[in-house]
């Protein structure tokens, strides 16, 4: 009887937790916000941009290296957004249309990122105005890497762009191979792009927010870091990539403390294998052992992952973990424990594939 009572209590508590989680109001809505996405020209970044446009973001700014890919992405987002209208930052809350901008920038170059963020956060970027100020604004934007700014009707752009409300760091790369097969430059690019390419944009937004704090303004903001399941449990073939993603986890933990006084929530997403152009390239060199090990979590679409991340942002989550076919938004201590690098699951995983690894070295 006691066992039955305990089961009922646990079941009731779980049900109540589930109901309350989905009934509570959203902490921060995408609608009316300026969302900036690095690595936004394809993959998870582009899917996140599409989801933000659908949810009525005031502006979506894409940052990536390839101008051609950015132009295609902007065109795609323009058709997603629906009718655009001329407007200013003051009326953004009441207007569900969206302005899409794209900038070409190498986020591993600190000076380029500093220059870019001064323009991205500029509140008076009327680049289509024919007066001298408009021409100066256009020249400044182009010098910072402006590729495209698009409206559906093609007739006008807003006279003001509000500063960044949500920064999502999606720029990254992965070269998967046995450690002794990686070239030094392949080790370096993963660490530079995945780590420095995340830290530099975060640092620039923090500096901007600090200046706002000094001016007495305290709007709520969010910074999203893109980790990986490799941030929790690294495996064969991902020495350099996993190291960079463990670093992202460390950045998340420390920035959470530093940014709290600035009213910035730091979110870290830990997506599984996701069907993107980058994943296709990653698989070209991936060892067979790695494919066997990582097949367990499955493969997900970029849209699935993006939907979960945006939902987690709006609901005030700080860690977003996606396993199985569920939307797994943390902090879920059980799931994080199962994937902890210091937990017993790592030993079990290594042990379960030891024969496969030994066979490889006997060949």
C-alpha cells in the first residue's frame, strides 16, 4: 500500500510539473525583438532565423562569411516574413513584420566583430535615405560587411533599428577524424571558430549593454551559445571538436554569473546530430567507429532543433537539451547527469565499444 501511495505521489508531482511548465507565461517573446544570429546563412542558424521571422521578430540580422550564401538566405527569409512596412523601433511591438539584414564577417577576427557590432546596434541606419546622413550610413554599413537588407515590397526600410535583444551564436565547424590524422590548422580552426567566434560577439554585446547600464537603461536580453552533446560526453573522433564544445559549456557557466547583473540571460543549447550542410561535410572523413557510437541519439532536422531552441528561449530556460523525440529543455539534471563527462555512462560507453576499437587497431 505504501508503494502504491508513493507511486501516486510521484506521478502527481510529475504531472503537475509538466502542466505548470506549459501553462506559465513566456518570459521573453521573440515578437518585436531584434535577433542577431552568427552562422545564420545555413543549417541551424538559418532555421532559427526562419522561426524568428515566423514569430514576428522586429528584425533578424544574419552574420556569416559567405556573401553568396547570405544573399540566398535573405531572399528565402524575405518570402517567409510576409508584408514589410516602413516603421521605427518605437512601434515594433505592434507590428508583426520583420526586417532582414545580412553582414559578411569573419567572427574569429576581433577587430572586424567590433566594427560590425557598432553598426548592427546602430539605431538610425536609414541606408536608403538619399540625404548625406543616409549615404554615410550606407557607406558605414557596407564597410562593416553589409550584404543585403530586404523588405518584401522593396520600397522602404525602417528609419530606426532597435539594438540587439537576442544574440544566437551558431557559427562553428567540425573536422571529425582520428586525432593523429588531423592537421594542425584543422585543430586550430575548430578552436578559433567554435570558441573565439563565440566569445567575440558575446563580448561586444556585453560592452554595449554596459554602456546602456551606465545610461540607466535595463532591457532584458538573451545570449544563446551553441554547444553539443559533445559538450557533455566526448567520443572517438571528436577530440578537437569536443574540446571546443566543452569550452562552450565553460563559457556558459561563467558568463551566467557575469551577465546576471546586466540583465542578460545566458542560454546553452546541446543539440544532437542535426541534418545540415555542415554535418554532410563532417561525415566525409568521419571514422566508422564514430558513426557506430554516435548513431544512438539519432539524426534530427535543423527545423526541429531550431523550434526547440526558440521555445526554450521564450520560456526562460538556461540549458536546452534535446534527446530522443522529445523537446528536452533543461536544466534537466537527470539528462545532464546521463551525459556528464565525469559520470559512469562514459565508462559504459567506452567499454561497450572497446572491441570495435581494438579490432580497428589489429587491422
